[in-house]
């Protein structure tokens, strides 16, 4: 038991003073001070283009051919191991047929997971050069793949002539083409939905406001262009060796997974954006975000925002029948439900946001417009424009926090005490 306690003590997250932290406050979630805001425009361009030029993006585009508008892909780790040791492709499969992966797939996935653990150890503020290096390697590799694919295909390939001969699916026409296009558009947006929702996680590391905007747009444009080239040229080769039933099964499952993100993330994103831009008009109290009790402006009902819960449910359940059919096609629903699901991201985002705005107007949250009286966390550098009403000069842990009262950064001990009192 002593050994376990020592292990837990070593891996426990600690604050800048080396003390154990609580679930409410630590260096990863605290407002970022100026010296940790290290991301430049080039960092954001590299990051966005690097994460966009990946196998998932290529597979999304190739899979959409299965809608009538193949699946290009194999796990990178497995391909790398197989190129070094070809016998790896003949590894005996010990998994039953009900498992949609082979033993080789699992080994490659496990190795990839271990490799990712090293990247997790890199702090976001130190990610500039790793991001640049990753984007550079991805760009060079992707351009080389495009050249190799085009050479092997002997030109533009069958995709420019007849997609049906490649996919085995008759091209959509008329209204079906329109709905297939909407489905495809939502699927592509859904593939970026996690990034849209969690943008603040890395947007807060910007050296100055605004350097995230245009560089990210350029990075997305570059990655999308290269992904299209790889999809077109790669699918031309894959069509000569791929079995039609494999394309049908894998692409439909892949799109079902990618499209499913939107039904959850679109309402959440709409609520967050509405709350920040329309309800609170970009005026927040940072110190209240770390107060785990009823004195916080964001405590709501025992820590739960009922406005957000009602808004999310209203924006989520309307797409549920189409979502169920999308995941399990054997469950039949009306075509209208399926088409409603095809538009789940834009409708979920704007619709849920509108519902949340209306509820917040009818039942306004407390302390609208409240901001910190002092820059308690030293979030802003000298010369930066501060939100209205904030004064520079108070460090975390200082007892003076203006007329609004005292604020002490939550620690494990204070949080445990408050949890016990509640």
C-alpha cells in the first residue's frame, strides 16, 4: 500500500509551488499568463495544416464516393512495419470474425498509442517547433504520395471519367445529389467538430489576439487541397485492387462514425458560442470560474446549468431518429428524419444556440456583465487592452481582490473541505 501511495504522490498534478492541486484549479486549466503564450501565426498555420493532412481527412473524402458523389487507407504504423518486415502482413489473426479488426491491426494500434504518449508529455506552450516539424514532414510526404499515385495511375485516373466503375455506386442525380452533397458537407464539418468546440484549448496560447485567424484559414485551405489531390489520385489506384463489398462496408461505417460527432458537438458548440458572444457579451469573471461553491456566478443549480441542459436536449433529440438509422441502417425511419440528420451540424449549431438565447432571455443568469475587479491571475501583459473594469496588479493567492471580496486559489485541501460541507 505504501508503494501505491508513493506512486500516486509522484504522478499527482502539482501547482507552481509544488503543492497538490484540486480538480478545480491547476496549471493546465488556469488562465494563461503572458510568458506561456508562445504560439505565433506560423504555429497556428503549421498546426492546422499538420492536423489536416492526415489519413482521416483522406479517408473522409474517399468514403464520400460511396454516397454516389475507396476507402483509401491503412493504418500508417501497420504500413510502416509491413514495409520493413513484409511477414507482418501475414501475422496470424487470433481475433474472432465478430471483431472488425485483425491481430495485426491491434498490434499497430497499440504501438501507435505508445508513440502518442510521448507527444502528450510536450506542454502546449512548447509546441511551436514540433508543430512546424510535423507540418513540414506531412507536406513533403503528401506531395510525394500525390506524385507516386499519379505516376502509378498513369494520369488523372478513372475518377475523372466514371466513378461508378470505381465505387460500384451509381452517381446520384437530381434531389438525391443535393441531399448527398449536404450529407457530405455535414460529414466534413463533423470531422472538424472537436476542433471547433475545443478551439479555446489552443487559441489561448496566442502571443497576441488575432494571430489565430487567417493563418488557420490558410492552413485549412492547404490541407484540404492536398487531401483532395491524394483522395483523387489514390482512389484511382485503389480501384484496381479493392473489392466492392469492402468499399461499401468500410466507407458506410466510417461516415456513420464521422457524421455522429455532429449530433453531440454541434448543440454544445452552439450553446457555448451563444453564451459567450450573445448572452454574456464576452464579459466573464475569471475568478468565479474557479470557485466551487454558490458564491460563483457560474454555480447555477448545484453546479449544473439547467438552461444549457434544456437547450442541449432540445437541439439533440430532434436528430435522434436519423442518427439511429445512420448507425444501424436495419432500423427504418422516415426519409425526412434521415434528411434532417444530414443537416444536423448547421441546424444543431444555430438551432440550439437560438433556443439557448431565448431561454436565457426569459430566465437570465445571475451576474450578467460581471468581470474581475483585478487581474488576479496576471493574465494580461503590460500594454495589453484589458476587458472593461479590470485593474492590473494582484497575484493568485493574494488576499486583496477588491470590493467584491477575497479570493484564494483553490487547493486540494480547500476543495475537500468544501465538498464535505456540501
